[in-house]
C-alpha cells in the first residue's frame, strides 16, 4: 500500500502577494475614504446646485459691547500688526467666530473682520477709550458645509483633513486599478470602461465647456 505523499506548498508568487496586499490595504483605506467621499460628494452637489437649498434670511447676529483695558489697548497699538493684536485682545473678553482676516487701524478707530466656516465677526474699537462693539454673525449649516468643502478660512487642521482625504482616495483608486488585473475574466471589460470614462471626461472638458 502506497503512502500518500504530501506535496510541499508552492511559494506564493510576487504577483499573488501584490494582489493580496492590495486587497488588504483597499479594505483598510476604505474605512476612512468612504466617509470622506460621502462628505465631499454631498457638499459638492450642494455647491454645484445652490438652488437645492431654499434661500433663507441670515441668522440674527449676536451683538455685545465691552471696553478694552488701557494696558491691552496700548500693547495692541505698539504691536507689529495692531489689527491682529486687537482681535486677540478682544477675543480674550468676548466669544467670537472666525479667524482674523483684515484690520483697518488709524488713530481714531479700528475695524476688524474675522471669518470662518461657522460664522463671521465684525469688531469696531475706539482707539482712544477702548470702547468696543462686537457683532457675531453665525453661519447657516449649508454655508458651513460649503466652506468646509472648499477649505475656505477653515484653518490648518481642516486643510490637513482635505489633503489627507485626497491622498487616501487617490491611493484607494490606484489600488483599485491594481486589483483590476487580478480579475482575469473581467479585466478587458474593466479596462474598456476605464477608457470610455476617460474619453467622456476629456470630451466634456474640451468640447462642452465654455
């Protein structure tokens, strides 16, 4: 009676290992990429179709008054950027929305503007007495989402989120094309669809855009 011989396992080919790793990383990256795709695709539709969101009046502004202490007012006047220094000083006494965008400062009055995805703030400071008027204008939700989509005045942290999202989606797409080559019976169809999609994008960009 012959003994069955156990055949040694064949070493995995480099191509098989590439496909295995691609499937692994495709799954890992999808966990974040799908959320980013949903957010940026949804807000992109809102940006492309503003008529989908009914026009509504801006939310009421929150107005307040305060007086800057003489020491803080003097320090802001002596700063290299008096407008930015005044905004920081006022921010220590009143809740404001947005990041510093501009400031016009003269001997009599300073007018400051802060903007961000969650809203904007206008500040007027009497440079002699320190009397300050603060008007905070909260943004509508749809405006906040649109500004986050564009990264407008969203700060460094959110710009990092946009860059990271773009890099991960790009990596996910490239890995997806690698996986196409593991589908032997569907590779031709996948490549034809890719070529057709590219032709449509180029055709619309070249022939149908003003």
